[in-house]
């Protein structure tokens, strides 16, 4: 058991007999692909995603979020997708974007910043954002965690303008 923001998170483990090459095992393969914590002080749901994410993983996250007693109106979402290696196809992403979570409408987050490291995922998040707009969710991809956090902390819905520096979406996309 490992603490995650005052909660307990179960992590799968295996004995050395089952995994003879345990030293070479990537510990991310032993964790849940989508996990979250709610930081009420920051007004934010922080989501960590890793590995090849499936539609089932995302829908299960929606259910867990709906049942989280710390959930409250006005929270934003910061999704860390820097360890993601695969995502559902477009038809599944469309279904996910249009899924009606069990969270009542006044409790649903309306802004989400998604941090990525790869141009292909940046583009997919932009597509997902376009799909989610009709449900009142504003989703923006970012390469930089600080920029994502700044956008969420601001009251503005404006998209940050890339200035052409090395870390900007203009250079990477």
C-alpha cells in the first residue's frame, strides 16, 4: 500500500520466483493505468495516466471520480499523460468524449489541461478537446506542466499563444 494524498493506493507486486528478471522490470507496469487524487486546496483533480490506455480505463476513471466523496463543483483537471504509450482509436475517443458520466452536471469539471511529451498525443488531445466541447468541457494539450497549471489557475478560457520558443506547440506539432 502506498499513500496518495491521504488515500491508500494498492499496487500489484510479484515475488522473485514469478519474475526472474525483476531488476529489469519497469515499475509502471505494476501500477494502475489511470489514477487520480483530488487537491481541494488547489481546486484540482490531478490524474496520472501511464502505458497503453483503453476506453475501459477512462470510463472506469469516470466512475471512480463520480464516487469520490472529495469531488466538488468548480474543480479543474490536470492530466499528466507524459507516460502514455497508446490511446483508444478515434471512434472510442468520440464515445468517451460524449459519455455522460454519473457526476451530476453542476459537479462536472469544465476545464482540463493535458500534459504530453509527444506530438502524436498532442494532436489526439486536440481532437478529443474538439469532441468534448459540445458537452461544455474545455480540454487543452500542453507540453509543459507549469504552463498547464498556469492556464488552469487563471480565470481565462483563452488558449495560450505559442511564441515560437523551443518548448512551444508550434515547434513540436
